[in-house]
């Protein structure tokens, strides 16, 4: 049965749409640095030659991107449409370790860092579990390097379902974080007892689950129980009450 479903899904796979990348993206240079051309890398080159760096959920009618008015705004929407420039690096980044000596070295904007440590304290008090930020701020260059690694492993289209192009990642804002239970992979966070706790209480500290399970067609990314975004208590409460994503909120807001 599973094989049949797989065959059916392959047969209905959408043809590749030609698109222009929204940011300078030199995967060719990356591939040239690799000594051995595997079959997978050859396939990747073929896709690149067809100028199709996007996942099929990306709207082929949208080839333009919108610069973000205020990248410091707590409600700044950062996604495939709204991109950060390569120069953007928040000036108020702080290392969580300087605020909490037990926390691993990770950067966040000060307001998000303080809120996370309050949430961490609440989880410890109520569940006797320790959570931590496994990946906070990532620069444009770091994101580019990271995406390149994923793209070489899985191909650009698949990689872009779980990893963003540089400029399109919320991690560059310093307001997003991949959360893990201490001693576990962040990929396992969905099965941690801390996860339902965050789902119920994180909004009180200003955090939202950015890529929920049933919203992949809107966010463009797979369900990521580990990825939380700081938007401030007021907006987090509003989004929680309305059950909508930041992308949906933007559509209905005047921004
Ligand atoms: Zn993330």
C-alpha cells in the first residue's frame, strides 16, 4: 500500500517551474569546491541550470521580494516574500550565556533573550525540565553556508522545505530560536513534555510556534515544533487567540 502511494505521489509530482532567485545565491561556486561529483550533485546542477531553486510550494507567480520596512520591529514578517538584506545584523544581540551561565553560547536580541530565560525558568519550575536555545541568531553568511550544506545533501527543492535561503530566515532577525531539551536533539523537541507546555504557555512570554503542523501550505515550511519566534506578548496573545500564523496576520493587517 505504501509503495502504491509512493508511486502515485511520484506520478503526480509537479513539473519544475523556471524562477529567478530573490537573493544572490552562488551554489555553483560551492559545487566547484567539491572534489567529487556525486550523482546527487549532478542532479542538483541540472536543477540549477533550469534556474529553479525553489520548492514547489513557492508561488511561481511571485518573483519579486518585498524589503522589510523595519527589521527591528517585533512583528516584522520574514519569509520567502519579505527578505532581510545581507547587511542586517541586529545591534542589540546578547549572548544567553552572559545572562545565564548555565546556558550554552547562543545569540538573541536582548528582549527575546530575557523572555526566553523567563520561559526556561517556568518550564524548570513546573516540569523540572531544562530547555535551551540550540540555535538563535544566524548571520546571512551562516544561513547561506547552512543552506548550501542541506542543498548538497537533499537537493535545493527538498532543502527549502525545512531550511531558508539566506535573507529569508527568521534566525537573522535575532528573534527566533530552535529550542531543545537539554541533552537532546532539537529535532526531538516535538516529543518532549516541554513542547505541549510551550504550546499552552509560550504566548504569555511573547513566543509563537512559527511553523505549525497544519499550516505548511501557508508558511511554506514543514512542521517545526522546535522553532519559536518572539513577537512580544500582545501579538503572541492575539495570534494564539485567533489560531493564525504571522503570515496570515500580515495578510489581514494594514502592513
Ligand atoms: Zn529555526
